C-alpha cells in the first residue's frame, strides 16, 4: 500500500497522513492514532520521496563540511557524533546527507541545498567566532542548529555545547592543586570557538593559582595522536619542561603518553596527564578502571540530542530557540599525581 491508497482509505489528504505519521503537532491525537492504526494494519511503509512531494519536506538533514575542516570527517569524534545523530534521524524517518565542499563554496552550497529543497535542515559543525554561516542560514530561511557556539553572534540561534571554559578551568586548578606549576596545554585548533574557550579556562585558572602563563607550554592544532606526541616531545625538550599536560582530546593524550613512555617517564608519577574525553565508542578510557584523569561528555549523546533539536525546529521553525550547555563530568584516573618533589600528604 502506498501513501495515496492509505490516504484514500482513511478519507484524509496525503499531507495529513504524512504529518500524522511524522508527529507534527498540528495533527490531533485522535487523527494521529487512527492513521497509525491503519498504517500498521495495512503494513504501510512510508516512501521518503513520496512523503517529500506530499509535505514539501525532503526528510533529509544536511551536514556540510568545508575542506578546511575535512580532517573532521575521519576523526573518531565526528564519527561518534554522526552515529548518535543517525540514531535519532532513523527513529523519525530522516536520512542524512554529508557534503564536502571547497572553503570558498560553502555559502553557495547552502543556497543550493535550500533552492533545491534537498534538505530540511542543517547541523553546523566546528563554529568559529562571529561565524558568518549563521547569518546566511537565517537569511535564506534554512533551519539549523549548531554543535557548539559562536562568540560574537548577537542574533538568537539554537545550539548545544559543553562548558569548555569550566572544564579546562577545573582541570588546570586540579593539576595546580597537586603542586604542578609547569602545566602545558595541548589544545585543539584555536580558530574554533571551543578551543578558544578552553584556552580561556586554562589561563584564568593559572592566573588564579598565581602561576605564570608561558606560551612555550601552549600549542594549537588538529587533535590527533601524532599531534599530541610531537608537541609533548617538543615541550619535554625545553630547559624547564612541564610536569603536567592538559590535552584537548583523549586521542592527543594517547600521543602524549607515547612520548613519555619512550623517554622512560612514568605517567602519573614523573609527569601527569589530564584530558577531555568525548567517551568515544572505539577509544575508551580504560573501562571500569580509567586510564586518564578526564573531564568527559559523550559526543554520541550530543549528536542524538542535537538531531532531535533540529527535527523539532524543522517542525516548528518559529518556536523560541533552544540552547543547552552541558557540564563535563570529572573522572579520576591513574594519569595524574603530585608533582615530582611534592609530598603526597
């Protein structure tokens, strides 16, 4: 049975039947229950393309990735985010479209997606300060939500973010409380808003602890294992090397640990490591016994929640914007301990 036949059987329009099956609020609960019962009785499986023609919706969500952020597509963090989002999309009958574009073509891509009706909404990844994509999406009327925030944007928009400033402030304070005065920051790319916030939290806690801010102990780059490894080696070669590292990702932390292992330095004794952990499916933090001391927040859960926020926005595009700020959870691991020469008492 197709949508036309089911609609005819019920004496309802195809639009009403489609909206009832997809949870649109303007359909009464009585009508929705009647439609769902008939669909189940006749083993109706919605045809996404037909639904789109009937409702004016493509039933597809877009993820546009610029070549400047192309490494994100092969990053386990992005993979876990998309897995979480995909679960929500599937539950609501949506497909996803991932498009890789040239740095200069991103704006035209959004306009094309809107003009062609190819997607019903967009998830904005890797927001930057004063990100021009948000103003563009508002202008062309394409619903969107942001994974993160964009400092400097005054117009309201929907977003979900982790409190990166607080997480890195707490992590720095924790290391300082263990007697560490040479604390290195292996940060993400500081063109990204989240990394800017993380550096801010780190620096504010150094100041509060009365510790100097040393640019030789700070780095910014793509959050890979190799990046953590090379940056840790460079800092360990300094005349006054760090006794603790704060890493932007557990992937970077693994690289830092490799550098320490090669030098015969004991993690948590000679040098400490604290990290941010996205709770990656394929890169766990040691299970029941955490390897790293970490501030953690599931990026997979963020993907699922943000996808739901976008679907809700597509259904009610003029509703007030929703913002969610999650706090990272502290997990004590074996990777941190008192600074060398500091009493454990």
